[in-house]
C-alpha cells in the first residue's frame, strides 16, 4: 500500500510538471502576434499538441450556407461568457476555394430560439472578403453522455465542425474542408452578436494537492502499521 500511494503521489507530481509546461506553451501561443493561416498543403501535418490555440489571420468570405450552433453553458477560455447560449459556426471560403469553418462567437439564447440565431448570423453574410483573426482549434469527440445533434435546429453539443460540414453540405462543392476550425477573435460585428473575443487559458492545477494527499495516505499506512506491530510485540511478551 505504501508503494502504491507513493507511486501515485509521484505520478501527480509528474502530471503537475506536464500541466505547467502545457499552460506555459498555451499562454505563449495566445500572447503571440497572429501569423498566417497554414496553407492547405500543410493542413494534414497540423496536430493538436503542437498547433492548438495558434493565433492566425487570413482573408475569407462567409458562405451563404446553413449555419450550425453548438450549445454552451459557459466557457473555460472566455471570461466574458456566462450562462446558456450557443456558439455560431459558419463556413468561410478562402481565396483558393478551400473551406475553413469559423466559430464566429457566442449568441446568448436561453431558449435556443432558431429564429433568433438565424437573425444573429444573417448579418455576417455580406459576400465580401474579410480579414479574420482567431485561434486554431481542433474538433471535440462526443462523450458517452453527450446528446446527439438536433438536425432540425442545426444544434450540436460538441464542437465537431467536420460532422457539421458533412451534415450541412459545407464541402459539397468538392473543395477540402480544413481539419481544424477557427475560434474568432476579430472583427467584432457592429451589433456585438455573435460575440467573438480573445481566449485565456484557465486549466485546473490541483496536482500538488492530490500528490500531498497520496503521500499523507502512505505516511498514515506506515504509522498504522507501526502501531499494529508494536501492539503485536507487546502481546508476545510473557
């Protein structure tokens, strides 16, 4: 038991070291000046561990296709977002014809009113190219308890832009859809809806507390065993 608890404590310390390195790397990416969007020939080489939260800017035109909404009860990377609502996902076409899906921002919408969501997104469809600045993100996987998407409302519960693209025909013209999507930072619509914005990393860092707990349990086992052993020796004395 002592060996098990000590090993678990050491594992938590290793996790803490890795978490601090991750926080430092993500903070550096978020603070960096935006670079160019990777070219389509580089897309397949991008990885979540190396490229998630990279800040980029690019020119694209929002497509007049059905949008998708992703339900949210708040955000772990946006301090200015709270309460129920949806993230508005839209396909945008690059000058070369490729499609990049953009999370254009948050729509406060307690009742999930599709008409309200449509009005919020319709203002973005101008058929004019825009300079967009945002962060590279990768699709989420649905959990065992995640509800299925509601296609009639075009409502998803995970940020899986590739599933949205297949369901809504965003890549129906045969042009590739980027394997990542963009969390939009700028520009902010004049109405403020959808509401894009900068991201901040707030990862939980409880590993030191967990490590101390495991080490304390190891110490408690040693003390308990010492008390038991002492009691056994006393009973053996004639």
